[in-house]
C-alpha cells in the first residue's frame, strides 16, 4: 500500500513539475523567481497563486490548470469537464446528483462522479494529489457501503411484505383447522 501511495505522489509531483515552467515564467514576470526553490517553497508559491486566482473573479475549478481552452481535462483517456460556475470538475453524466458521488477536494472545490464512471475514475486517479486520491477512495467506499445498506433495506421491506402475506395465509389456515 505504501508503495502505491508513493507512486501516486511521484506521478502527481512529476505532472506538477511540468506546470512549474509556467509558474517560473509568471514569477519572473512578477519579479519573484522560484527557480532553485525547494519543493515546499514552490508548492507554497503555487498555492499563493491559486489563492490570488480565487480572490480574483477568474473562472475557477479544481485542477483547471490541466484543462484545455474548452474547459476539459484529458488524463489517460478520461475526460473531465470543468464546471467553473460551481467550482467543480465532473466525470460522466452529473445531471442527476442522486446517481453521483460528490467529493470535497483538499484545495477547495469538488469532484462529482457518476457511479457508472467509477472505472474511468480509477484510470485517472494519478491525476489527483495523494490527499485528494485518499478522499476519493474513502468517498467511494462510503458510498458503496451506503448503497449496500439501502439495497438491504429495500430487500427487508419487500421481504417483510411477503412474509406478512404468508403470515396472513398461515393464520387463515390455522383458523380453518380450529373450526
């Protein structure tokens, strides 16, 4: 398990290093060079830029820095759409939220995934930070448990109705035998 988490962290870090050249250019333009800075300093710089973006009225969505001009993120063949108005990224048909899993992300915003697209999400889990990947996995586990319980309740309600009808029949037979 530890190796998997380290692998996800490495994937996430390498993906973000690619984006750092853009951050270096932006920092140079602002007179704030970050070349040669530690990973922590660089991360704080990027988070500071994200905070600036939140304060401004720009369109925002989690992981939107990975999106193309149309607002779509293509990661390992999985397409996420950025919903800038609701500060979320979406996977699959999210028009009916009762069929979706919503996950709050560590840097703000949320991920909304249709239950039918969980397999696609598994292909793209490397896109997310280790903390967000953990949140996603916990949300899926929690949703699976809740769905199982709802199914059990439905079965019990249907089972109780059938058993009560059987009890009524048995009671009638017992009444007839007594007479």
